[in-house]
C-alpha cells in the first residue's frame, strides 16, 4: 500500500511539514500489517525501525527476572514507538505485541535518523513525544505510591476513556480494549484480585459494564467522583 504525503499529517511529529517534506517521509515509509498476538519486536533486539500506528492496539511490556510481565504502555492510532534510543545504538528496551490486528507505518531507523538530522523540527517533536511519555510514567509511579488501589483502577479507566473512548447514542462511553484483568493489574501495579474486586464494585454500582474485550462507562460523572 502506498500512502499520499498528506496521509502523514495525522501523525503529530509530521503535522507541520511541507508537501515536499511529507513526500520525503512517504518515500522512506513501509506499510506493515501485524496479526493479533504477533510480536512487532522483542526486548533486547537491535532496533530496526520506528513505527507509527495507523489502526489497532499495541502493548509494550518488559519481563522481570522472575518472569513477571510489567506493561509499560498501551499504544493506539497516530502514536509512534519505541520512544527511546533515537540518538544511540541501544537495543529495544521492551517487547511490543499486537493485541488486535494492527496496521502500521515503519521507517528504517537509519532513514529516520537521517530525516531528523535534515529536519531539526522533527527532532524537537520527537523529544516532546518522549517527554510526554516520561511524564505519563512519572504520573503512574506517583499514583502507585500515593493513591489507594481502587483510585488507581478508576484512574486507569478514566485515562482509557480519554484516549480510546467512543461516545454512544445512549450517553455511555465505549472503550474497545481487549485487555484481561491481569493486564490491567500489571499496568498499574496491583494484584489481579484487587482489579476483580474493584471492577465488580463499579459494576454493582451501575457505573460500568465490563468484558474481556471492552469497558462501557454508564455513569461517567460518578466514575470521576472516585478520582
């Protein structure tokens, strides 16, 4: 599949480029498809490309020495990854897994480095994206150390709502997200049992409906009251 230069304007770091510059981006880009459950890259492998998600969800995670999975982030449309290692030769810091079918743009790392060298404004935008991700990680760490388990889980649902929520005609907000309770527990640093109890509480209070594939927020105002 070949994308027109204008297609790349949807990605924040390319949004202010000229038509000629966008053509340069298009010429070094490759269209990639990843089936659900496919590893896009593995932790420790040499970095080969920068990816930009067109559609789908990607889970980025690390595995500890004792085999425990720690989810670093969930990425969706218009996001780029990985977020580190642009200015050195470090390997991939984590594993990226397609948790739905994913369509993405890949740019070979050498070509992307050369593009940033030619267009310093792209480098500035990349640094801003990295800074934003670091702030999000800092907020998550602060939440883990200062908030109780229930508040952390509510905060995660609210964040998913902002990033992935689809407003429905009946006033509810639908979050299409194939994530297990174990995944959610890993992401916010709590036990699966704590997630189960908190989600059941929210269900009983009529605030959400929940399944393995989606969360539906029925009463957003009540949910926000728990923040």
